[in-house]
C-alpha cells in the first residue's frame, strides 16, 4: 500500500486539515519550504508545486523578484492532470531563482534543512524536498535541469525522480533551458512516485517534445535488471566519508543479489563544461523576455531612454542570473559560437552514445552528491566554479536526458546520504522496481511527520 492509498483508508478527525495547515505554517517560518500555502485545503491527498510550474490564479515567480505579481491564467499540464485525479493543491514551494543553484541559496529566503537547520537543503527544488521530508502524506511536483531534483532529495533524505526527457509535458513550466528541463516528482517512497508518474506522464498537444513512454518502453528488450555498473573515476571525485558509506551500499546490494561491475569512463569531466555552456546559452535567451512591462514586476517609468529603461528593469535579477545571462550571451556570439556552443552540442551527442552503451547492459550507480551535506555558512564561501563542480554526478544523466532516481541509503551525523541510479531512455519504471526492493531492506528516517494518522 502506498501512502496515497493509506491516506484514504484511514479515518481522519474533523479538524485534521485545519491542524495540519496550522502546524505546517508554523514550521514553514523556520524552514522556508513554501512561498505560499493554500489555507483552504480540506479534503484530498495534498500535492505541492515548485514555483516555476504554473498554477491558475496563484502567484508564480520562479523564485525571482522580476516575476513578482505574475498570476498565470492557466494550469500547467501536470497540475491539471493532478486536479483531474482528485489531488488537492497545498502550495508553491521555494526554489533558487529560475532554477540556478545547487544548494538553494540563490534566493531571497534561505531554505533550511529539516534534519538540521544550519545545513543546506540542496537546490534548486529546495522547498519541494523540505515539504516532502516534513509531511507524512504529500507529493511534490518539481523540476530538474542539471540535478535540481536529485541534489535536494539527497540532502533532505527523500526520493527524487527525474524522468526521461520528454516523458512528462513541460507546458506551463517557466523555462530555464528548454533542451534540458524535465518536470519530475519528489516523494517518500518509489511507490508513491510511480503512482503519480502514471498520472502525469504521456503525450500533450501543448508540448511537441512530449512522447508516449509506454510505446517506447515496450521496445526495450533484454535489459540486464540485476547488473549495476560503478564508474571507477568517481572515487577521485567524492569525499572520503561518502566513499566509505557508498562502499557499504555496494556490499549490501551484492548481498541482495545484484551483480556489481566496475568500469572506466574517461569522459566524466566533459559533462560539466558541456552542460553549463548549453544551459547558460538557453537560459540567456529564455530570460530575455523579462523586460519590466509584460510579465511580473512592472517598470512604469516610460520617460527613460531605451537602454536606461531596460538596465533599470533587469536590475532585479540576482547575481547568479546575471552571470548566466552574460556567459550565455557570450557563448552564442557569432564569433565564438562554433568554438563553444556548437562544440558543446557535439560533445553532448558523444556522451549520450557512450553512456547509452553502458546502460544497455545495466544500471549506473553513484552517490548523488560528492560531499556530505554542508553548512549554509560554508557554501556561501564557495566560488561559482566550486559550486558548479558539486554537480559532477547529477549533470551527466540530466545533460543526456536519461531517467534517474535519488534515494536515501545512509545517515552520517544524523544527516542523510543519497545514491543516484541511472537507466536507459524510456526505462523509467525499472528505477521504481529497483528502489522498491531497496526500501524493503532499508528504513528511511524523518524528523517530522506532519499530518500523521
């Protein structure tokens, strides 16, 4: 029985939702999981929505001041499908501005880790992961471009699923990088994720990139479901404590009957520069539409000259957004486009083929993040390059559009560690089967269980 079925099977007191919303609102003041909470929720299983996914008549800002006051007149396809299946909207969750962040700190309000509020939550789907960690009966709709589901899921001790690119409609998503963005799901178990994935996946007339994963999935044959590949090169990239704990996970999986194979993959270091060139190029074009007079925050001083008007209007972007706009504009420049952007596209194609060759024979497993959960004060001292470097394990599957899932596998100093499992395109359901087996062997821990019955 998944938590959705469990929720409906249990008798709830008359004041259940009233008390839940009250407790959540109080805890939210400490953790900053939600930008807004639906105080009228009173009936069905609750779901939250990352703040870059549109919900009709609810302010949607993608974590940016420049979109302050934007009220979508429509629902994103994923939201509409949740409503059609009787889920109830709980609120919009916190995120890094436009999804630009690994730790959740590129925002006005700093989200706090539910296990220890001195530590980061991970980003950019920080609020979605906090909400899932503190609420007993809840599902979060989130989004990943380069690790924005896996990273916070790992740091907050929950399960984060990123589907095959195109498996879930992106209609109603405020874009970061169109060829990389994927709406996904964060929950407390793989079974919950599987239930919601079955609801929100599938073709959509509003998104031409969306495909029927069921038809594609039927074409996959002879998968090696019990074979797990470990890439040798990751040992040089991860913290010693993470390495030690990950070795124990491998031993447990061997005892569970999985066949562990170690392989070399000499191209891992090519993924980060390739990803950031492509993502920044696409981000700079997507953010060009925020001009101060059409969406969100309005600049009504039309007496200024053209350049002065837009300089003032776009000053509300945070530092990381400005950095990515500038770098993205540069790599698209005609004089260097072939040297950077076009080369990055070729490298992405090369990486897809190389990784796919491995995934035809089994899964790829790694730690989700190369480090233990850091303190907020320590992350604030990192340079942009050091920040980008921590994405080394989450970027490859995101760059190449492979489905992957992060799940808790250990706890160090009462903080969770996550492992990331990758499979071939359209093999999404095999991830759920794997994690379901793991969850029978390993019990997840949560500090809060708001709404428990």
